[in-house]
C-alpha cells in the first residue's frame, strides 16, 4: 500500500476513467483509517464486493465495451445500495490495447459528432 501511495504522489498511479471515480475522493482514501461513504452520482463506476443474494441479474445484452458497470451500479443505487470505500484496498487496472468493441464504440461516438 505504501508503495502505491508513493507512486500516486509521484503521478505514476492514477484512477482509471478518473471522471467515473470522483466520488471515491482519493484525497481521503490515501489516509483513511475507516470506511467512508462514496455518495452516488452518475457516472460512478466503482469496483464492488457485494453478496449475490438479492442482486439484480446482470443484463446480458451488454456485450463488448461501454457502460455495462455504470448501468449496473446505477441500478444498485436505485435499489437503495450505498457505497463505501475500504481503506487500504484497491484494484489495479493493467493498461492494454483497445479491444475491437472499444474501437467500434469510439467509431460510433465519432460518427455522432
């Protein structure tokens, strides 16, 4: 954790899709000693750990890239779920080349402009 905090401080580590993780409030995260609430606001896309009991079924129409987790988290929020940040817990996203579905989505976004 200390190595990650140092990398953050040196600008070597950053949130993936930062605009979708503002509610995590990283300035709090790095020094938190207790869980704290991350108030939902779209588009929030946290990685979550939750009991499967009572969860909505994941919409299998989502294929490829874009907004699947955002929509799922929005549904959880509408069901009354609250989101808490766990101190000293994080997920690392390894950079990789864009998938074919990401390129297709980017092409569609460009065409809409």
